[in-house]
C-alpha cells in the first residue's frame, strides 16, 4: 500500500477539496482566536477582566471537548458536506452574535456554541480529506488543513491594527460571519472517505480501545503543552527583558515554523512514507525546545521557543493523517475522540501553566512542558505498537 501511495504521489495532485477543508477549518476556529487577539478592546467594552475572558475561551474548548466524539459520529453518518454546511452556518451565527454581544455572559455562551461548531468544522474537514489510502498528497493535505490554525492566529494578529484603525472590535466578528458564509458554497467539493466495505471488501476493523485511549491521551498532553507556548511566550520574554517588538517577532517566527513543519512533514510523508513514529520524534524535539527555554535568558527562551513551535505545534497534521489511516470506516468519529483530548488540553493547559508559574517560575513551567511532551510521545509510541497502520 505504501508503494501504491508513493506512485500516486509521483503522478497525482492534492486531493479534491483541500482548499475547502483548509478554509472550513480556519473559519471554524476564528471566533475563539479573535477574542484573544482583541481582548483589550473587547474586555474594556464589556467590562471583562483577563480571568473572565480566559474562562470564556475555556468554555469554547470545553464544549468542543465534550461534544467532538458525538459530532464525529454525525459527520460519519451524514457526510462531510452536510456537516461542514451546518458548522459554517452556526459559526456565522455565533460570529454575528458576538459582534452584537451586549454583555459578557453572551460572549461565554456564544463561544461555547462556537466550540461545538468548530468541532464540526474540523471533523468535516478531516473526513473530507481522508479519502482512500492511495490518494496523492493526502498527508500534505492534512498538513495544510492543520496549518489553518496557526494561520488563523496570524490573521487575528493582522486584524488588531485594522480594528484599531476602524475603532470597533465588533467589525472583526462581523467580517468573520461574512467569511463563514462565503465559504459555504465551496463545501460541495468535500468528499466522504471511502469505506472498504463499499467495494465489497471486509469492513475495516475498529481501532483497539487501548490504542484509541493512548492516542487521545497523547493528543491531550500535546495540546496541553502547546497552548501555553502561544499564550505565555510574550510574557516570559518580557520578564527576560525583551522589548514587545522583538517578542512579537519571535511569536511570528515561531508560528511560521509551526506552519512550515505541518506542511513539510506532510510532503515528506507522502514522498517517503510517514507514520506515528515521526510524530513521536517531533514531540521529542518539542520537549528539547521547552528544555532550552527552561534555562532562562532571552536568547534561550527565544531559540527554544522556535524549536518548540516547530515540534510541539507541528505534529498535528501528520498525527491526524496517521489516525485516519487506522480507522478508514469511522474517520470522523475516531478524529472526534482525538479532538476531544486536544480540546481538553487546550482548555486546561494555559490555566495549569499559569498556576504553576505563579507558584514557581516560567523556568519551572517550561520544564514541566518538556516532561509532559515526552509523556505524550511515550503514549503515542505505545499506541503505534498496539495499532499498526493499514
């Protein structure tokens, strides 16, 4: 099968609907990221402090964590096109409601609903890319789809000066609602993944429960250590005496490394074969980056952050590709389990890291991230042995 895939890569193109999947994934996650990017203006207008805003964003990820697996089953049952359309309509409604939000409680409720919609958007994009195991550049397509998240972070960063010039953070959410509706017609290009049983073959075996649990645990731990990197890097650099302009450069460079890593690992996997072993190696590299950061000092924090961004943020595309190969009959449901773990890690990671830093130091926090990244790598390594690729 690997030889067939490599031959398809040599003569093929990206799977149909790759651009649509990337657009759906990006639009789905924008509302939550915009809240973080526009926190000063939004918080001042609605009378919300940092803790209240943090809880509102956590509500988004917690709702996504609780609903991703059942949403995944719905995506498998109704197909990625229908699921993507529903997710985009809900995302547009959420963004519009956020643009009109009169109080903080509306923000929290809408972000929770937006978390459910984002789960549907991510899972429909994943299912739409899954296809057959021999589709050309499939791993690259998964990398591009996962690159949508750090790309959304960059888009939100660019929105800050635009919003400042326009004088209203509400316009950014209104634009987000329009973007979701503009992507809606493109969903016709999403294709449901093929099931071997459809061609008269035996149904694809379900992934063993221990492997599924370990992969979800790895996803949770990986997200748990990745989120503090984006949330607290600027503050850590500021404490080390770095100016805001230079700190922003480090964040931009790190995000670019994460984007490049997600796409590059997909290209390499398509050309030479790639599986969960590569994910383990990337998490180990990310742990090394966090260890460098724990040494302290502006140079160590900046250099280590770039390495950590590439490893601890760059593995998700290849991870989802490998998981999809192991569950061809239930791609979205299995991906939903992984997303539940990742969303839970995203929700609790910044909170736990912040508490640890308050009681100790940033160095201790980064060192803890290094240890947890190694734990994530170990869980995925054991799962790889329990569930070989098909």
